């Protein structure tokens, strides 16, 4: 069977019949394919369809590709095997069943052929081409059989094992965690073939579990030698001429306030009360851009990383340690180069005057949030207590200002995992949001807002704004808000669907649910109903904060956009030439795109590392009883989140004894057919831990 001749003949048939669909047998008859070669011919048709040369429709029909609409985008796979294509414009979700995945993996950029769409049905399609692999490497467990080796991926979204030839196994032992690179996967009927590129160790060895998470998200665990070399050449010595040209604030009383375990202090604050009753607030940020030159080795690596990642037992830093923990860190009693935003703030929280300048400071003290909290509560005092109390006073004014604007104030609880030296979880601690946390949050928000207004408003010429990187948060999708309103109504919190959605309206709901069992669930769903904040060169404002102008300026040690913003501020210090500045737009667009993508990866990796330790902790508490709240209701049971540990598990419907339970989808609840016993979101329950699967990271409860 000459396949090239067959392909040419097929093309002719489809061109002559552009709107017709043919069964494989019909095409075989037309092309006079012998019966003995029919199976081979059918496989050939499937291959052409996979390559995107012809279109494959339902019921094994084939036709011309020209009349099969195509879309491209990012594939998001669920653990159940199916997925959704998010199109490039974000306007369309296309359902992809497991059998139509082809050789695509989660987060791959793919081309999808759309099926004919019945009226009222969501679009559906099949992957015809993988345009870009999202992940070079996959983490899994190596297994060896008599004839071959294979890797079972940790990621439950990857349903295929990866075959490894003996020559490509790096002498890995069965049961070890490894990093594998997919070398070839052309045929969806076969498993992918790969090559082991790194052996991480056995799963029970200290640190292997967390390093596996880092590797599975393609997080770098060390810096390239040429980057470290460039960092080593940097000097802590500050030339006298550099000090002379800066605003010298070394005599100013300023200090840092950070978590107890922080090492990279990138912001310091100062305050004084003015004679007119206003406050002069100084926010002093580490001047990373002085040391990290644009497009140098450190800068290129920092952009690639986009952000520091805070895993459960380690930090994957954006910058080498010499910069992040030493020469850029605002350590007490050491001269440090900074970029200062000094604002005069009135009694209503409005900035009436400001100055943005390259500066030098000398921090007087390093505080933890807990130490500051004790001072503002009057439990302790020290030489800087007066300054801290004035800061607290101003922070309360700023909080009230944001409330008036309609700025959303979520208070979603987080968990901190305390580990022993071997990396075993000793304790799950619910983080408490203190007034001292809010104090620093408010000051950073104000500085970020002031810097953005400086560029977007005060530097604009004839309506032309200098190219800039904004932190934006778009208006929510009306359909998602509609669903959210239905959801909270079912929980007993009706909202007027005819009122335009705003931060003020959502804040009214947040006030109503404060302190109720449903608070965490509703806050979480509200957050999911809103758009995700991201970086952009086009300013559309920040819906969540209710700010017209916003950026990130305050954390250049751990976020690349902040570093880019510092460079732009320096460049625009003496005005700007719009035509010249416009040439930067492409690079800024690239920075915004990379930083937004890396932020998503960082958040997912951080959550995964915490969840892993939460599940491990619960494995040691099999049989124990805990208080919890119903956090989800599904046809097969109820999800319960433990109140103090923030761990979620499932009570399967078959374990709800004493009745047969029916799912009431409209009201998000389960109802007992005979007893009318109801389980709904927000119900307080007691549960016992009965099963923990550390591989799949799932926990099963029964009601206690």
C-alpha cells in the first residue's frame, strides 16, 4: 500500500466533496483497498487525522479539514481524565473527552478540531496537534519488570505510564522517585517513551517528597554557575559618589516588619506626625535594580523564574542568596540602597503630596509581626513603640478609606506546617491575620498605588502615558457572578441580581457572613467567581482593590515585575520621550506574560507542597476525631474541612448511615429520603479519619 499515493487520492476525494463525510469502509471501496489491508488503511486514516491532514468526526466519519473549525489554546486536564481547552482569547471553553486527548498533557498548547455543536450544548472537540509541551520533565516512581522499565507519574492528570529503555534508566532502582523527560509520543494508542534525567531518591528519604513537588512544576533547585559567578562579583561596598547622589535617610527612624522565619527583608517603613496633623509615611524598598543589570545573567535567570516560590520547607528564590539574603536585604544597622516612596497622608487617608527617590537607609530594628502586635495591643513597649502606634493609627485610617472605595477584604485562613528535622509534619498551625499584618499590607498598597498614579497620571503628556507594567484585576464574568448569587441564596443570603456587581455590594455580603459557619465557603467561592489578577501593559484598573491605578513596586527581591517597575521609574525620573519609550512595549508585554504565568505555577506548587504534608499529618491520625464544617456537597457525598487544621476530606454517601440520601442540586444539599435529615454547606459536624492515601492525596472520613 503506497501511502503517499493514497493520501493524494484522499485529498482529491475530499476536494471534490468538501461538505461530505465518509465512513472508513466507503473510502476503502472508492480507493479499491484490498480487504486484507483494511485494518492498516483504517489506522492510516486515524494517523492522518491525528496529524491534522484530514478531519475525523463522530461515528468514525472522515472529511476535509478545511470545513472542520479549529481552535488553539491551553489544555487544562482534570484528574478524571477529561479536560477543557481554554482558547487564546479566553472566550471559549471546549470540552475534550479522555479518548479525544491524543498525545496532549495538562497545560500543553494544542490545536483542537471542533465537532458539530448541537443547539444548547457546550462546544466539544479533539486534540489534533500538540503545538507546545508545557513541561519538559515529569516526576514519578520508577518500576522495573522483567522485560522493561516504566515510570508511574505522580501527577494524577497523566494517566499513561512512561516506558523507559534500560539504556535510558540512569541505573535507577525500582521504587525510586525520578525525573523523566518524554522523548517521543507520536501515537496515542501507545504509551510515551522517555529518558530518566535525574534520580531524586526513595520516597521516604528526607526532603525527597518536597523536591519531587519542585521538580514536577519545573522549579529550578539551584542557580546556573554563570549566574552564581556574576552574583559573587557583586560588592557590598557602596561608592561614595553613589551615596552622594541619593536621598540620605540613614538618620531616619525606620525598621522592617516581617515573618519570624524571613531572611529577605525587602521593605522598611518610617513615619512622623506633621504639624498640620497629617502623616509622613515612608516606604523604603530594596534597590535591587542597582545591582541587577538589565539583560545580564542574573536578570535573565530572574525573569525566567518570575517570582520566588515558598514551598513547605524551603524557598526557591528568584535571586541568588548573595542578593536576596545579603546585599539587598534591609538588615538592621547596615547601610542599604533603597527606592523610597515618601507620602504625606491626610486624616482621610488621601495622599496629598509625595516624593519618589533613590535613597540610602539604615534600618534601626528588625521586628516580627508578633512583636509589633504585642506593642500595638499595649502588652509590651520599647524605644520605637510611639512610632509603631502612630503607624497603627494611620493603618486604621487607610483601612477605612479602602472600605469607602469598595475594596474587597478577604480573610481566608491559611495553614502553616511545622516540620521536624527529617521533614515530618509535627503540627498544622492555622495562621492568624494580625493587625500588624494589615498595617504593612496597607502601607504597601498605598505605595504601589502612589507609584502607579505618578506614572499614569502625573507623567502623562497630551494623553500619552509612558509604557508601564500594571497589576490589573478585570471586572468579573457576569455568568460566574450569576451562579455565585444563586449559590449564596441557597445558603440563606439573598442578593439582588439586578444590582450591578461592585466591591461595595460584595463587601455587604462579607459583613453578613462574618463569624458564621458558611464564612470560609462563601469567601472561597466568591474569590473563585472573580477574575484572577495579573500583570499587563494595558491598565484596566483593579476591581478587587477598587483602585483605578495599581502596580507592584514593593517586593523586587521576590517578584520580577517590581524590579521592572523600579527600572522604569528611574528611566522616567527626568521625563520621557514617548516615541523612544514606546520601543520598550514589546519587552514589557513579555515580562507581564511570563510573570503572570510563573505566579500561577508558584501558587500551585506552594499549595501542593502544603497539601502533601497535610495528608501525611492525617495519616498519623487515623482513627482520631475532629470538628469540621461541610465544605462541599456532591452526588456521592459531602466534603468536610477540619476547623483547626484546614484539611479537607470526603464522607462518602455510602457511609451516611440510617437513610438513603438524595442529592438536591438546586439547594446544594443531601436529603434523607425517609428521615428528611439534611446535610448542607456550612453544617458543623464531627468526623473520624478512616482512610488516608498519601499517593493520591485523598482523605476519607466517617461521621463520628
